C-alpha cells in the first residue's frame, strides 16, 4: 500500500487529464491476462494529473507485482519502464505500489539501474527526511518486527524532488487497517 500526497494539503487542486491501465503480462491490452509465471493477474493503472494553480502536470502509475512469479516480476519491470517511457511524455513521474521485492532484490535493482536511461529513483534513498520503520509488510502485525520487510515503494523521475518520506506503522485500537503499512512522500515538481 503506497500513498502519495499530490498537489495540495487540504483540498483537491489537481485535475485528471488522462488515465489508463495495462495488464502485467505478455498481452498487456488483454483484460485479465496472466503474466509469465505469475500466480495472479496483475495490473498497472496510470493517470496524468494537472495542478490547477501551477499548470504543472505529473504522470502517476500504481501497480502490484506478482508475489510468486520471479519471471513475472522481472518482465513486469521491463514492461513498466517501457510503458512509462511511452506514456509519460517526459513529464515528472511518480510510481507507487507493492513490488513484492526487497530493496536488495533484482527487481528493485533493475527499476533503479542508473545504466538504464528509463530508470526510476527510490524516493526513500533521496529524501532528506525519513520517518517511520524501514519495513512496510507486517501481515496484520503477525510478522515479528525483526522479520518485517520493505516491499512497498514510491519511485520518482524527471524533475520530482522528494521532500519527505515516511512509513506509517500506526494502529487504530491495536488493530492494523491493512497487512501493509502505508508509504507516503511529499514532493515538489520542478
């Protein structure tokens, strides 16, 4: 569960310009298509948003990589990077999601590979202010603290400055609202 604060704090000041989706599979335009060795059908949704006050636009994509298929995760990286490159039109980019991969994994390394001109930047790695734990998945608190892992990310590119990064591990009356802790960032667009 990744979250992002977009264009304002108290009221919605952005408008939807365009949006779409594609499936994480060999046939991304076929609804419900299962990708590679994936256990589940997976999708990526995207939108281009425009700030009404500044007229600056932003490309945002959210996804959820397969939790079983290693090939599915690897191929999803390639597909996501290619699609962002084609659809974003050079706009500032924010990518959120559950990538079912730890920071040292080949998935995250491929997404952030500086040798790839389409690479993304892990917002945690460039934020001057980081708060909260270094993990996001806790399975409704069932996983012991020392075994919890970070698998939810917010990646950025193209003139997105990360001002603050956080993972919210709070509960409501000792109850977790999800099996993942939300990841949030505050950004500025150049």
